[in-house]
């Protein structure tokens, strides 16, 4: 017996929270690499460790933000698809519209906290060197006082262009694999777990492949306050096409692994919940 076709909100929330907590170092490494922050190490392995290691400033709000966002996207997409299909809409619209709308909405809501969290990962950031119970709030307050409310939402366009295709692809691939992979007849062989691993890994990798240039754009906009067009032209002028895959390896880890873990853990939790007591 595998997980039920409809996974409850609690399973998605717990799975998303567990995934976000475990994968925060991967997010930090990607944020540092894609932002081009100065690091002391020279070898790739040591640079990755330097980017991922503590201190993990802003970790609480990143984990909380990822938790509710991914849970809302995956659970809302499942519910939205069924609701639209019940209203008579076709498969393409029913599958694609909910993740597009929900992912864009949660990204806009999280954007101020995302910007502050990325800025805190800069070793040269003055506020990141101070001791504070709520460093993310301190960065947001400084931005508000020095650059106005609009500074909280710098990079939103690039972030939305990243997150919408990422989760749309992940949700579509997840649903596609769910239909294509045969449901195991027995629990004893662990076939249900293998099926969930295949589905989650494919969805995570597919979602991650599209995102890297938009992450680089967003993080550069955080640093310079420039618009998306100006930032894009500057990057092509100064780095050529290399900026398109700056930090791609770390981004693959920070995007594919959390998405795959969220889908896999949601399947496992829902499967356990469905067991007869």
C-alpha cells in the first residue's frame, strides 16, 4: 500500500519543515555562492564548506518561510487541481494554475525576509557581525530607514520568475510520475518507498534545472539596488554568459534536495497516517 492519492496538509507541513531544517546549510551555500560574496578559501571543497558552515544567521526565518511556503504550494496545488477538475476544467489548467498562483503569492509574502536573510550571509555585512536575537528584523529595519519600504521588495520580479517555473515544473512532474509509476501491491518489499524516491527525485531535479539564472539576478539586485534589466545587462557585460551558471552546483543541491525531501517525506508521513490502527 502506498501513500493516499490525496495527502493531508499536516503531512505536507511536517515534511516541508523537516526538509527546510535539514537543508538550511545547502541554502546558505547557494546564497553565498550566487551572490558572489568574498570568501577566503581557494579550493572548491573548502569554499563550499566556508559558505555552508555556521554561523547560520537568519536561519529561523528561512526555515519557517520555506516550511509554510512549500507546504502551501504542494498542498494547495493538490487541492486546487481537484477543485478545478470538479468544476469541469481541463487537466492542463487544473494542474498548472494552482502552483503558479500560489508560488507567486508566497514568494511575494516571503520576499522581505528572503532579502534580509541573503544579506546576512555576506561576511562583510555589518549587521551580520553584531549579536542580535532577531538579525533579520534588524536588516529589514535598516533597509526601511535608509532606503524605504520598496527596498524590501527589490528582486521580486527575478524571484517570481524563478519560483513559479520551479514549483510548476516540480508539481507537474510529481503528478506525471505519480500516474506513470505503478502502485506496489505489497508493503513488504519496500517498493512503495522506492516509488516515492523515484517520483520525488525526478520532480526535485526537474524543478532545480530552471532556476539558477534567476537566483543570480535576484541576489545581484539585492546587492546593487538595480532593476532587473540593468542587472542583466551588467552581468553579460562583465561576466559574459558565465553568470548564468554561477553557483549552479550549489543551487542544484539547495533546490533539488529540499523539494525531493518534501515530496518524499510527505509520502512517508501520509503512508504512516493511512496505516490501519
